[in-house]
C-alpha cells in the first residue's frame, strides 16, 4: 500500500547546499527513499540553503571559523521546521550536534581517497621544485609539504567546477579533490588517478553522506532507518570519536580512515604540523562493536606522542 506521507500535497523537504555535488547527494537520498518506500518523486521538495561557507569565497576557511560554515544555516532551518531532513557531506560536519538534532542515518560510503588532478604532470612527485599546488584544505596542505617541502601551496576554494576552472587558468599546477565527489558527479575522468591511501590518508568521514533530522521526529526516523548503511555507521563512529578526542576542526591537519572486513575494523590516523614539518601516524584494530573506543584510543596515542604544542 502506498504510504500516506510524504505526498505531493505535503512533501518531505530535503535541505541541502546548492552546489552541483550537494544537489547530487540530495538526489541520491531522494532516490534511495523512493526505492525503499515506493514514493513518487513529487513527494519530495529539494530546498537549497546558502551557507556562510558558500557566501564567502575570498577567504580561507580557517579565518572564518572552520567546521560548521557549511552546516549552520541548514541546521537552523531544520530546527525551525522549514525543512524535514538535511543532507550533509560528513567531512564538513562538526563532531557535536546542536541540541534537538540527530544524525544517525548514513548512506553507503563512496571511495574515500583523494584524487590528484593536473594538466601538466601525472603525479605529485613529477612536479618541478617551486610549483604551485592549489588547495584550501589544511590537511592536504600539510601532507603535500611533508612530502614535498620544495613546493608552494596556494589557496584554492570553490566547488568542483570552480576548482577545475582555476586549474585550467593556471592558478596552480595541480590540485586535489575527493574521489567520491567526482564519482557522484560522473566526473571521475577529470582525475589523473586516485591517490594511494599510503601516500595520502583522507579527511575523517570523506566520501560519506549523512542525513540529519529533528531528534523528536519519530516519523522521519522511521522513514530514514531502512536506508541507513550499518558498515558506514560503524566506520564513522570510530573516525568521529577519533576526531572528537583530538578536538579536531578545519584548523588542524588531521587525517583518519576506518575500514571493515569480516566485522573487524582497522582504524588509521595521522596528525601533522600545519607547516608539514612533522607527521605522526598510528593505527588500531578490533571488532566493529568497539568502534568508538578504538577512535578514542587512537587519538590518545597520537596526542601523547605529539605533546601540547604540536599544532601551534
């Protein structure tokens, strides 16, 4: 029997940023709900919300306040009842939820690796000394400078299409994007190649989509529950516990990745000095049910090795 809600008279309102990638993620969420519940497409309304991070493009993210720049206005709309769910790139999400909101539905994770893009060389090691690498990510900046201190890193903000245009204009000789985003946009051919995880560990939660709701909305909780991907949930439990223990934000170069095989998890972490002069890494393994504890343990090991002034 066709569900009574949502419907064309009372659609489920999906809040999202307006970039092509954000919209692709909102459409994927809608598609999964349609396939799971038998809704019609007109039972949904995509509500585009412009965030602070979208409005200000001429300053580095770290000068604007770090994580939360791409979520604050969307979460305010959710709390205010103007939307029913919010679709987020999980690597943009602060580790603490605003009171009244819940984040417990994750779609199957895409490829978490970074992608290397350059019109002049095939890989980072081929760049001549002094070449410009474009990125707005402190993690990528530190990882590049750790491997190639002879390169120059320049600020490189904007959506996928904007960054590709800047690359074509010669603002930089290369850049890095999330492989997941390129895949979701059908633009995987734009990348020279994915970067090996041994060469560049990704940002925490890279490649994962999270769907946020009002905590007290049991109807929406029941709608979302069947599309939740449990392996992705376990992986993010570990990675976000690791990030939370590090008190990480856009202002800290932090990388981390959890992987699961036969209900056993391998969690790798890496922290770097902002100038790329030092990198500390460690990994832990254990059952997926211990995901949160593993994340905390990994962070504590790295914090112990780093000392109090590592990120200064």
